[in-house]
């Protein structure tokens, strides 16, 4: 039996998405490599140069999950000039298709996630289940939808949607009309729950994102013993565990989400270290890091600590 068991009336279940519900690092490395390889084939720009340019684009947008990276690559801009339609048809669409095809093989929940969320819903039917992420709102919901996990959640909290790329001279957005409509309409994939877009400055390890969740459920000023009935699961000790401990919620570290050294090295090929640190645990053996209440070797282990209603 675990040393710590929450009472029969947990107030909230809040979880991170990337590397907590699925292997984001493994997925993104495969997908971006395929995307840039397709750009190389079409434009004949060396892949090393495309990696370097992608790194600069991700740095400029302060996010490694900027979905319009191809349109912003200097080599692609130079190759197509003012021919936006040609760019979209000849390189953006094929590169996006390559990204989706390669990523689909890795965009799968960890093996026990669906069963665990199903059991959590059965065990605690009145428990609000929240996804809190530093990914852009649209990207986060797209991933949850592709993973088949969106119906398990009552609310999704994410950062602002990415800025659309524009051609200043032509005063035109460099995005396919169908995708543009989805972004402008804040497409939610049929999700009936709450969607909350947090300011960029609410990014973890700052506490304001999770604190906003607590405020929305009238728990931000709850006594310490009540806050301990809020379950928070995340893979990154520097970010997720640190903020959970600062807010006094029951904090579970998804140790199983640590990326392999090989995947981190691959990620570094096209992403600056600052972006990698935002998206992955890169100091797995740091003895001085914040200590979670519990460490999970699989997502399903969180059920050990939650009693049924």
C-alpha cells in the first residue's frame, strides 16, 4: 500500500500533457525530422542549414511547437519570393503531410493512459479533470484530439495560439485557407468543456497557470488540507513539481516521461536549449531538485493514491 492516500473526496485532477500522457519528445523529433527532410528534397537546401534556420524560427517565437515553421524558414522565403500560392502548394503542404504521417506512428498515449482515465472517471465521476499545458491552446487541443483523450477532460488550459506568418509586402497571411479558418475560429474539435487561454507569462514554473485553475474552481484560498485534495501530475521536476509544491497541492512526478538522451540530442539539432528545457526533463538525476509527494513509474500508479467516491 502507498504511504499517502488521498481521501474519498478529491477536489480536482490536473495533469500536464506532453511527456505525461504521451511521449512528446519522441513524437516531435520524428515529425520535425520528416518535415525538414521533405523541405530539403523540394528546395535542395541542405538539411543542416534547415535545422539551423528552424532553430532560429523557434527561438524567435519562443516555442518549439510553432506550426508554421516552414513558411518562416529564410531559405524557403528566398526560394519562393512573392509566390505564396506556390510555397503553400509545393512545399508547405507536402512538408505538413510528411510531419503528420511520421508523427502518427508516435502520437499515441502511453499504454495505460486511456485505461487509467477511464477508471478515474468511473471511480470519481464528479471529479473535474483538467489539462494544463505550456503548449499553445490550439496545438494542445489538436494533440489531445489526435490522442483520443479530449473527451476525458472538463477543461483545457493552454498558452496563446501561435502568431500567423504574414507576407508584409503583399499584406497576406501565408497559411492555407482551411487551416487559417480553424485558427481564426479557435477551432475546438467539438470539445464541450471549458477552454482557457493563459497569458504567456503564466508559463510554468510560474504558479499563475495552476493558480488560475484553482481560482476557477474556488480553491485558490482553500485551507491547506483542502488544497492537498487537488491532484497535479507532471513530468518536469523543475517546472511541474516545483510549482505544485509551492501551491501546496498533491504533486505526482511522472518519472516515466523522462526522454532518452538520444532523443534530447536529436531535439537539440533544431531547437535551442532554452526551448528544450521548456518541454522536457533534462536533469533526471538532480538530487537537489524539488521533491514530489509521489513518483510514478507509470501513469496508472496515480490510481493508488485516489480513493473512490
